[in-house]
C-alpha cells in the first residue's frame, strides 16, 4: 500500500494513527464482550476505519456528518466521550436515546452527527436539507453523508443525488463499497462496473478511492473540501473497501470465499498505516505500546463507569412526554378588519404571512415557484421571497421530505407541498419512520409541515382524490390538521408552521374555491386539539371534518326539524376528546361522518373511544358513515355512489328513529 504524507507533519501523522487505532481497539473490546454475553448486538466496521477517520479528521467540528452503523470512527474522531457511546449501546440513560434505540441510531447536535435509521435511504435526503441550510446561510460549510453499496439501489439514493446536483449543494456522498449487502455480493446488486460511474448521470463529479488507505482518503477530502467551499457542489465518492466481519456478529462470514478474506486481510487499514509510520521512523514500538495502552485504559475506565450506571427505569410520563417536541401555543389575535375570501385564499395568506414572520422558513414542492403550484396557492411568492426560499423540486417526494427534515435539523423551518395528497405514498417512509420518531428517539425536533391537497368530488379518479388522513393519525409523533373553513385554515396553518413538530396539513380541494368566509386580514393563530361547535341541539351529535362538515350542514338545512350538535374536529391529532364526550353526554346519540372508507378510519377510533368512555350515556349504537370500500372512481355517477354524502341523511334519520 502506497502512502504519501505530502505536507503532513509527524505530529499530524501520529494524530491520525491515534484516531484510526481507537475504533479498532474499541471493536476488539466489544467482540470480547459479545462472547461474554455483555453486549447483545454489534455491527462491525473492522477493515473500513480509514474512511470514517479520514473524512471526519478533515471536516470542521461544526460540519454535519451523517454516518452508518459501521462508522464508529466518525463518533470517536469527533471526540464523543466513550462512556456516553457505551451507555448508548447498553441502553443506559446517559446515552443519546434514553434506551429507545440501539447502536448508532441516534443524532447529537453537540457533535453535529446525525445517525441513520434502518431504512438507510432517508439520511441522504437529510444531508441535502442540511447542506441547503448551509448554502442559504452562505457559511461555506460542507456536509458528508455515508451509505453502503447496498443502499445505492434504493430510490432515495437517486432522488437525493439528483436534488443535490440540481441545487448545487455542498454534499460529499460517501459510498462504502464493502463487497456485500448483508450476504448479497455486489454482482447481484448492480451491473455498472463502478458505482462512482453513476455520478455522470447526475452531472456530478465523482471519484474512486482506496478506502483502506488513510492518507489517500485524508488528502482527497482535504482537496475536495477546499474546492467545495469555493465552488459549492455535490461530489460522489466510491470507497473500495471490505467488511471483514459479518453484517452483524451473529451473521458470520461463511458466505465469503476464503481467498477474498485473505486478500483484504493483507490490506488492513490500521496495520498498514502502522507499518508505514514505523518504516518512516514516525513511530517506534515503545511509542506504539504507549498509545495503545492509553486508549485501552480509556476504554476500560469508561466501560467500568457505564457498568455502574443503573438500568433504565420505565417512566410512563417521560415516554409519552417525549413523543412530541415541547411547544407552548402562542396565541396571536388579529384586528377586526376582515375580508370575505375562499379557503384557497386563506391558505395562501397564511403561508405568505408566515414567510414574512419567519425569515428561516423555506417552502418546497413541485411547480410551486413561478407557476405558483398546481392550485396557485404560492402564486407571486417568488417575486416576494425569491427562489432560494420558494423552491421547485424534482418529482421525488421521499428525498424532499427528508430534505425538509434536514433543514429543520440545521435551524430552518420547512413547508413541503405534496401536489396531491395521494402522492404522499412515495414519501411515506421518511414521514412515518423519520419525522414522526425523531424527537422520541433523540429529542430533536422535526419542524416540518407537509401540505396535503386531498379529497373527492372533483372527478379526479383514484390517484388524485384520496383523503388518507388515517395513514398518519395512526403514527405517534405526527400532528394531523384538517380544516373545513377559511378562518380555520389560515389560523391553523400559522400554528402548524410555528409548531416544531411534524404536521400533516390536509386541504380539501373541493372546498378550495367553493367555501367563503370573513377572515381577518392580519396574522393570527388557532390552537390544535380544539373542535368547533358549529351548531347546537339536543337530538344527536354529528362529528365530522373537512368536506363532511359541509355535507352535514346541507343535510341539517334540508331538515330543520333535526336539532343537532355539529362538531367540526378541525384537528385529528391531537383530538378534542373533551368536546366529543361533552356533546355525546348531552345528546345521547352520535353519528360520525368521514369521507375516507370506514375500515380503519378516524371514525372507527372515535366510535371506540365513545363506547369506552360514554357507554352509559348512549341511547343508540354509535353510527359511522363513510365511503365505499373501494378505490375512489373517476366518473361522476360512480364517485357520487362512492362518497357518503348521498347516504348520510338516511343514516342520520335511522339513528334518530332508533
């Protein structure tokens, strides 16, 4: 192996040796502890340390790195105290996730490290968002994100590279090509000769690097970092290396040919660098032993410290309290000056006033810039706020959601528009596995609003008409808002943007231009978790949200003899259970109207909660009304049959007659 020291001094070379030796010695300790049954699981990076150490040693301490579970060298080179890492691995409270996640599935703002989730791909998009925040600040910072050759087959990889290329983001995309995705060799994963060749397709600079040569890694990253500061751009790096142990220790390596293991053993990055330092008289045996002894003493001391830490004691209050980031609702009351506007105008006004209020707010989505969005909600925004803050995106919902999360991590707020709520399915993974769980896992907010134009009644067919709120009300960590009127839409959108938690904001397309209301011209907010009692009566409680509220109003207008409490939920997570129970206890009959299909929908949970908490007050079974159990069709006659609007009146009268 050919090492070139270039301008590096002897102390710098020795410092790099200490950095690459430390994760190796920690791993050797962990392998012993696994055999002793003191560590349950381990993902080894033995043989790959030069990549983690070489990159991290170059980047500034305030530059974000997004590693994988074999990148122990990233964490140790950033000088995280070993006892905190050990506590994390042992599920102790002094770790980074309070025992809620294992190994390297965590982030830490103190050390500017954002760990992976097991779905791998989303962290590439997070790097885009972090880099975008840096670019908007013009601070010259570079972001590095790691992935393996296996994850390069995921759509998120391609989406993130494409976004970074189009937006010229200063991201180092690091592929550790270690030969196997668990047990699947590279010849069964891709057909191109080198993964770096994919950079050409994105108009992206790329390099193939000997991932076992510490100095080659260090020098290349040093050159690239200086160049990227001067000329921000993404760079794709394929590091050729090898995984000397199993995917995890329990997996073993029986599927790896012995000759391959022998070949890469000779290329050991730690031993070869050590031999080079000795051959050039930078290091002698006595110094080497002293360095090893000091690291081993640190390992043993910190491991002993962790053994004295008590085991996690479950706290119901703490577990539930950490699902969402803390947020104290701030009420803003508008002046009495109002204007009669539509739902679509109210949303546009709220978004515009929030952009004026929050200089760190960025909105992203397909065609939202000059075109103004599919529904023209952001029309004129580019002229007022500029294209840096009003960003057209490629058609890649998953990476854009992840990028929005990256913006949040790096101090921005993000609003992402799904062109249609139906399209969220291609961004589902980062919403439910990344945004929703982030605060619970490592106490980091996810300050993201996903706008969701939804709903039927416009003859748009199966791919543009769904109302899929139940996909998200099931997921702890998300907030779900679903207004039915212009006043609520504006106030709740402002609150959603203020709230540091991820919010799914549903906007019914049929209501956009059909519902008018007097709405304050000024900025104002409305609290989450407060239903609106639109009508009052004693015959029955009608619970609904979105377009269903207007269907119920129409039904009541056609049947003035029915005296009903009509509750517009407005937010589905959090839910206003107090208002629901109070109304049910007053009227003793309840019907729940939703546009979604019934099975597994919001109405089902409301019904169950009423049965559990108000059973003795009911004079009839709880009634649910929803759409047919099919996809939503295109032709009007079929759509009318599908939607519950035409069935609601008969079901309501049947309940009253019970």
